């Protein structure tokens, strides 16, 4: 995997780059639709390819390990072939899911013991077997196994957790370096930096991660409940430390406004369930602001939901689908939101390349804050 930094905006730290993988080129900044178990909810792959124009999607190690299981994925020739997707895939290591199972897991130096949310069966994730599982899944970019501390955390817990993540990273890298990809194409391992909301821990973790000279780096443990201003401050701190010639991936972020603010700080890659989750609940993102399509005010509004991203259907029709409980409503809303997210990062890239990003971003953020 190779990353080429093409241009940095002259009025901000926003970057435009190109990330080359064996399954294709990714132009950054990029948003990755979340396909947790090998499917992006309510979206088919023709829509992902031709309407949303996704360049890369994300899968999840924890969920894919539980079902369909690595035996099935290995027999299929990896996740790409199993789901018939020939573009890049990134897999999260499952650390966040284990974190979210606070009542069902136990952390030790060895790894994380947890109970399946599906059937209660007991499992153990270690840095080593998480690397093995991600080899069998076969994503182009795989993540190191980490612990995501909760928000808020005490300083002592955050520090202990960060050092555990660092030790696990060493074991991940050793296992990764001692094994080979299974399906004839290369995989890249990204470390994840942690440190909760403590600036000195974030700096320490960023310096440690940077010293590992990985092909790309991830920022974890943000957007877990902390105020947006703290997320921006800490993202700025670590982006000043992480190497400029490697892609930076901010995990689990976020709203359209979050994306633009963090692009301005030097982040290249994002993922979040928000566009599909909010879409299923009737919340639509547009360049003029957000819409709760269930509101009665749209009942007789026959204008397009968005003239660019969903021009063929009116607000009134989409509201009707939601009020009638018709599954097409959440599908169209999810399709719209993902299309909008990809349009947003692609437009940001265009502005970065001609040094107009800052002016455009300031205007766009104000519009995105509006509730229509």
C-alpha cells in the first residue's frame, strides 16, 4: 500500500491524497460506508458502486468472526469474494465492540474474554488471533487490537489502558510480520492511538505510534461522548505529531460538520454508522441542513429532498413512506445520506486542491448546522 500526499490547503491543514491498494485507488479525504457484517444496511452493491460511488467500505472483525465465521470466509476466498466487492475493504479489529460489551467482557494482559451478544458463547480475542482472523477475512487495511477506554475515564485508567494498547500493538505487529496474506494481495496494518481526553497521553501515544513507522495510522477513542470541541482539540494535537506522509484515519466520526472540521485539521479517512442509522430513523443530511422527514411540515412539500442527491423523490413522498412503515423509506434515506457524505468529502477534496477549502468549509459548516 502506498500513500501519495498530493496537496495541502494553504489556509488550513486539510490534505488531498491518493491511497493505492491492490483493490484500487482511494482518493482522500474519504468517508467509508460501514458494512459491519459484509453489508451496508439497506444498500445494495450496485448502489454502493454507481450511486454512492464508494471507494472503500468497512467491515468488523468481531461481527464477521461470530457470523458467518472465518471458516466460511476462508472457504469463500475472503470477504471480497464472499460479498462480490472488488474495491478496497478496511476491517476494524473488534476492540471497540469488545469495549461496548462492558458487562460481557474481561480484559487481561493476554487479551479480552467476552460473551457473544448472539448466543452468549465465550470467546477470547488476543492481539495474535485478531491478526489471524483479519488475515482470514482478507481486508486491504486491517487494524491493530486496542482497548477503547470509556468516556469519561480517570487519568489513571486512561494511562493504563493506553500502555496496554501499546503493548498489544507490539504483539500485533510481530504476528502480522510473521504471517502472510492468504488471498494473493497485500494487507496493511494500521496502529491505533489512544489516551482518552488527556492531552499529554494523546501526545505520548501519537509519538509512540509514529515511531512504529506503519503505512498508516488511526486515531481511536474519540466520538465516544466527549464534547466536539475536545475531539477537535485532541485531533489537532495528534495530527501535528503523526507523520505527514502517511494516511490518518479518525475512527467512528461523525456528523457532516465533524468531517469538515477534522479534514481541516489534517485527517484523511473517516467512517461512521450515522448516515445509515440516522437515515433509517428519518433524519436526512443535506447541504442546507438536516431534515426530520417525519415532521408534518413536509406532508405537502413536493420539492426534491435534495436536488443533487435525491432529485427523483419529493419530501412529501419520502415522509409518506416513513409514516406508512414502508421499507423503501429507510432505504432511500440511507442511500441519500451516504451519497451526501461522499459528495461532501469529494467536494472538500476539490476545494483543497485549489486552495479554497477554508472559505468553503466555513460557509458549509454554518449551513450544515441548520435544522430545516
